[in-house]
C-alpha cells in the first residue's frame, strides 16, 4: 500500500475524531505545531473557509507549518485536513451571519438595534447548542464529585470570567454551599488563595486571552494540593493541564463580542448539581 494511502486511511475523516486526535497528541507536538493546533480548535470556521496564506497569517506561522501539522496528523496536506473542517459545516442550518446578511439584503424593516439583538441571540443559541453536543458527561459528573466533597469551594475567575464566578458565589450561598469568591480586590487574591487547604476545592475559569492573574492564582491553588476543576476553551489553556477535571467551552462570537450563555448554563448546572449531591 502506498504511503499516501496509509496516511489517508489513518487520518480521521470527521471533525469529532479529528478533534479527539489533536487533543490526544497535544502534549507531544512541537511548539509551532501546538500553536496551529490551538488556533484550529479555537477557530474551526476560519480553518474551513480560509486559505493556507490567511490561516498561516492569523495563527502566526508559515504556510509550510500548516502542511507539517496536517501531515503529522496523517493527512496528505493542508487542503486534505481542511476538508474535514468543511464537512462539519455541511449539515448545519444557516449560520447567524448568513441570517443577518439576509436581513440586511432583504430590508425587512429591522432597526440596527434589532439586528444586534438578532445577532447576539443567535450567538447565545449557537453557544448553548455546541455545549450540549460536546460536553463530556463523565467529566461533568467528575467535576461535580470534586466540588461536592469540598469543605469550601474557592471560585477563581477574573476579568471576563468574573460574572460567572460571582453568580456561582451568590447561588452557592443561597443553596448552602460554603464558598469563597476570589475577587482580587485590593490585590489580595494571593492572600485569599492562601487559606485553601487539601479538604477544599478550586473552580477556575479563564478563556483566551487568559487572564494572567487567574492563571497565577490557579497555579498557586494547585500548589496547595487542593483538587481543581477548570472551565476553559482549549487543551492548550494554561489552566487545563493542572486541573483534576476540566470542562471545555468555546463560546461563539458576534461582531467580536463572545457570548457567555453556554458558560453560565454550565455554571448553573454545576452549582445546582453540587448542592443536590451534598444534600444526599
């Protein structure tokens, strides 16, 4: 059998299998290929629609690196890999971008504000739909077990993630789950983390571009030997490999603004599930 046939046979032909392969190979890829892998998982539509030149520019590598990345996964070249990213789009309903374009083209009388509402609503729906399709229920149950066993749950997530951790602190308090919201006010984040003991647990949340203080606090918490659950957007996130259980969310965006709908849905799920399990 020719080498090309071997590559094609081994290379995943559907996106879910390809994504699993990238995650499995993440720790062994060279630095530049890791850079491409991270970009590909975070921006699958750009891989599907872009050219080798545009993808290389956006991911900060040379076009030849895209070829090496593709071949490392068993594909003949970048276009062969790109076909897998395109296949994930073929059975989808029209995207929110297409629907908004239709609204503009057909001039149905929607105001600019109405178009914004349509765009943000579609983005939220898309994010939640992707969460339901991709969530690993086994890992989700593992995360609930870790948090439910804790004497105190420390919630770490600053900048864009802070609305999520602050909501969880409020809801956990109402449900009788002892928690500490690590808010870093007055620069006291490290002191707040310093009270963590091995009987506690940490929930850390961060998304690209990862808040440096969240990453630093998460590593400090891990150094205190507390079990950790992370919610983040990639295996290449700095808070993914240090977690005992990590849950992946990639929020859709509209006009550069990323939804938080899926993350909040997951936060509500964890909060109520932890309270329910502790009640038992």
